[in-house]
């Protein structure tokens, strides 16, 4: 039994990534080196006013002063975002295959090394969308429409599961995005998961070892586990299983 995603995304978030500002982050010599090594360039935010254009010097100052900055590769397949408000850094790929997974693992290991002693947690986020066509996901009570007659009119719903696993806390969100019933469109479901690892304790070398274990097992343990859970969840539908 295998349900194939129509869209996939992996986002890795590292917390307590401490710089005093976006400018300080960008001016870090090692940061500059990694940006160059991975061909990452800053995405300038689009700032507009309703009445008149903003002069270039002022626009540049506004763009530089924003507390969140995103950097991406030329083909936009890898994104790195530094958030100075939340003091975290995130890494995202929207093409999920062996090469891109290896890239994101290398990028995470490089950037996280800059603030390894400060980092408190790392989250592996997997997001997948599925088209079940006319099939309806049946993860709630089979008689729900008897108790809630209007449930069949729902356009979306979300179910959240919090699981305590051996080495992390996993949160799954299952939601219907669109389609079904009188829409004449296939039912689109999205399954998100966050594998949260607390690494606040331990010495620097212990943190390095733990983070390396997490990132290196991204495609060996955690993403396969997510895909397996997706298959189990999607198998609870009222039609035939996808072949």
C-alpha cells in the first residue's frame, strides 16, 4: 500500500540561534562563506506604498532593517531563513529526493555549527499533500454525520495528534484542504509532522553528536517513519487504496 504525495516539503528549524541582528548574522565571516558555498542569495522583500514609490536609498534601509531575512538558491529549491524575532534559523527544500536531502543535511550541519553551544532544540518538519479523488478520509467516527448532520458540509477540518516517541515528541496534523461532496473536485488532504528534539542539556560535543545523529537519520529513520504514518492514516478512507 503506497499513497503518493502530490507535493512534499521538508523544513528543519533550529531554535535559540543567537545573533544580535540580521546584519550581524550576514556579516559573520563563516556565514558569508556558507552562503557562497551553497549559492544562497538574499531575497529582498517587496515593500510598496499606495501613493508613491519609495526612493532607492530609503527602500534599501527598510529592507535591511527587517528582522527576518530569507536566502535562496538560484532555482529556489533551497531556502534558509534567519528570524531575529524568534531567534531561530530554518532550512527548507521543496524537492524531496536523495540529492536534495543530502544538501539540506550538509547545509544544516554547516550553519548550526556557528551557534552550537547556544542551540536548544531542533525540529524536523515534513509536509505532504495527497489527492484522494472521490475517497473520503475516515479518521473520525464512522457515524459522525448521524451526530453532526452538517459535518458533510465541511470545507476543511484538522486533527492534531501529539506522540511521545523514544527520542522526540512528534506532532501530526491531518487536515482536509479542499474538494469533495458538491465541489466536483478531488479531496485534497495535507499531513504535517514535527519531530521535536530537545538538545538544551549536555556539553557542546554531546550536542554535536546528537545533532549529527538527527540530521544523518533524516532520510534513514524520520522521513521514512513519517511516510509510513501517512500511509496508515490515508488507508482509513471509504474507497479503494491507491496502488
